[in-house]
């Protein structure tokens, strides 16, 4: 029996589920996966069996239950300091936390208009002026981190900040967002991760189809 159990939603659609799942896979942390398809078959009641918050993801570690994506990532960083999920230096670590928190709390226009759907493509859909501003900010943020810390990921090695932005890379692919060279290469680097490819393969095998994530103008 593995130490951890991670409760997630549909791999095709659940961006918040992807973040800790990808982090744990890339860090080599074994876990049992509990997938609860969203918006059907009493999903809310099933999730509340794991957390009264009623949302995925949820991490179980024995008697400890952690909900909220960033809280899960923070917990794992504390439990496994040897994995270097945050950068080593105080300054870089503070920067990485700020970058991750900005993703966690911000970019509402992008998240609302460019819903995650890793099984489909909707080139050019949903790019409002507000979304374009979010995209420009993300490109600038990525560029600054890659330049400052030398890559190949935002703070050198893959870590929490990269996991937080991984669903953005899927959105840029789904909606064929035109990016500058450095941002495009970074997005492709995230999408090429073995764990990300596994997530896409699992999503392709899912049978649930949620219209609210399938119809785009």
C-alpha cells in the first residue's frame, strides 16, 4: 500500500488535478489515484467523502488530508525536502512562491475563456482582450524566470512553479495560442514530460464528455 492517495477529476478537463499529479509523478512520489468524474453521477457527494470543501484535488497521507492544489504542493515540499520542489536559495524560493501564487489566484480571464480540454483543439477561440493581457503577463513571467535562472524550467529543475503552469501549456496548445520563441519552447518542454504524455494518454481513454468544456465559439 502506498503512502499517498490523490483524489482527482477528469484528466481531460481538470487543470487543478493535473498540478499535484504531475508534480508527484515527476518527483517520483508513489501514490494511489482516485479519479472522480466531474459534473455527473453524484460527483459532489463523492468528493465530500474526501473533503468537506467539495473540490478536487485532495491528498490523503494517513490521517492527514490536504485539499487545495497549492497547499498539497507545499505539504509535499515539506514532507520531501530532498526532492527540491522549491528552489534552494531563499530569494529564488520566495520568487517561485510568488509566481505560483499568482497562477493560483490570478489569470481569471484565461481560465474562464480557455477551459482546459486536452482532447480537443479550438484554434483562436476565446482570445478576448482580457485573455490576451493574461497571455502577455504569463509570457513575460516565464521569460523572466527562464532568463534569470537559466532554465530549462522556470527555476532550473522542474518544481512546483512548473507544475502550477503546466495546465497553461495545455491551454496554449488547445487554443493554438501564438507565443514568442522562448515561451513556446518552454510550453513544449512541459508538454514533452513523460508524465504529461501519460496524462494525455489517460485523458484520451476517458469516456466522459462534458458539453461545457467541448463547445467553443
